[in-house]
C-alpha cells in the first residue's frame, strides 16, 4: 500500500546528493492467495524494483507491505529472517543467479542450510524431492550449473525457491533469458507447481502474450506508477488507459477477427527519466490523448468496473478546472 522506492542520486566531486530516482512512486495493489498477478511494463518502469521491495530485498522508502496479515514493510532484518521462508524469488537470469562453483545439490540446499536444522541425509532427501518436482534428473545432483542448459538452470533456480515451502513467489522475468522454444516449458512448470502447491505468484514480465497466458489479473506500470489494474480478460479486451492501449496494440492478437482488430498505436518520444518525471500525469509527454489538465494534475485512480482500476483523466469526468487553474472535484 502506497509503496515508494526512491533512490538518492549523488554527483560532483563531493558526491553530494543532487536528486532522487522515483523508481516506485506510491503504488498499491493486492495479490490474492493462489492467484498470479502479472506486473507488466517497459524496462526501467520500476517493476523489478517493486518485486524486490515487496520481498524486502530493499528497505522501502515509504508505504506498507503485508503478507498474510503480517506487516513486513517496516520490519527489521533480524525479525524478517523468520518470515523469509514464506516468500521467495525466481530470478531472470539463471546463469547469473547460480553460483558456478557449487553443485546443484548445494545450491538447492542452501536455503535449508540457512533456515532449518535438517541433517545431511534429510537435506539430500529434500533436494532429490525438489529435483523431481521441477523435472530434473536426481542423478545430476553432483553436477555444476554450466553442465545444464538454460531451461534446466531455471529449473534449478525454481527448485531452490521452493526449498522452504514458500507461499508467495516473485518471478522476475523468469523466462526472458531463455530460448523461445524453452519458455513455454518453464511457464507450464510454474503453473503446474502453482496448482500442486497452492502458490501465489507476482509474475513480472514485459512479454504481454506470456502474461495473458499465465496471469489472473494484470497490473500495468509506467514510470514508477501502476496506471491500470484489471482482471486479465478485461485488461486485454477493454484496456482503458492510453498507455495500456498502446502496449497492447503492439501485441499480435491470437484471434484477429476484423471487428476487434486493434489499431496500432505508435508512441513517440522517450520514456522520461524517473529522476525527473513530468508534472501532472507521468504519461503526458507521450500520450496520444493528452489534455490540458494532464500537464498539471496527477490523475487519481478510479474503479471503472469491479476490479478494473485506472489512473487517467479521461475517466475522472467530474474533475473541472476553475478560473484560477486549481482543480475542483465535484
Ligand atoms: Fe493521457 Fe491525460 Fe490520461 Fe495521462 S491522464 S494517460 S496524459 S489522457
Ligand atoms: Mg527488470
């Protein structure tokens, strides 16, 4: 709720503080038990930072993070340790996230080492169980990451994330580094594990086709803010925010019948820097539907249909500009 992640910028010889990057700027959302919430947006929009903040891999600047009714946003690292097992992360690049000098068995058992008092025999039994669960041959437990393919390496990463029976997993672009032919296998595995183990996912991706396949609901981020959040089908069929429309218009339609064919929206201009976001709506410098009010007033989030939220002045019809240029809400 109202999550902010602002990072200071230092510059000059004296490295004095000259500004801040608003990587995540006051965003709120729920992830319901057993669902997959897709978090989409272009690179640099703050979605990875958001995923890491939710897991408290960073100290958050402002806001709260509640998991299972427990407020972890402000918890000190010592206390947080006790809650670590329930929330885990699957990283984008399995190559970079696996220690090349460790055997697969060591990698997968690392969290067990850190958080349990299991005997070596029990740890190895658990490693074998996890390797079975992710479809890795347990005879390979003594091998090193480089002896596996990219897809298999991501399976190792997933096994490690599952070691402590988490409830909630942040998957940060889990397939982006994989060959297209392997991507579907890994996504299918994640779905299978979700069903079997009752997992809840925050699935971060820039791949809107993949998110359409895996997510129950989708949140769209632009420049540190969630601009639209909706049930999957509603978002893809009737996007409301001009940015979502533009993103979706670039995705090939699986059923391109003439009447619902989307017109391709080409966005011009660059994404502004999160250290210097525009006044008013963050999207106003690129929005094809920009209005005067957008350049001065940050739109509030409104619920247009049950569970379908967006932050855009096109839908805040009761907002009017008064003569002295301040805004009156009726
Ligand atoms: Fe575009 Fe204005 Fe809506 Fe922002 S508030 S998305 S600039 S129409
Ligand atoms: Mg990222």
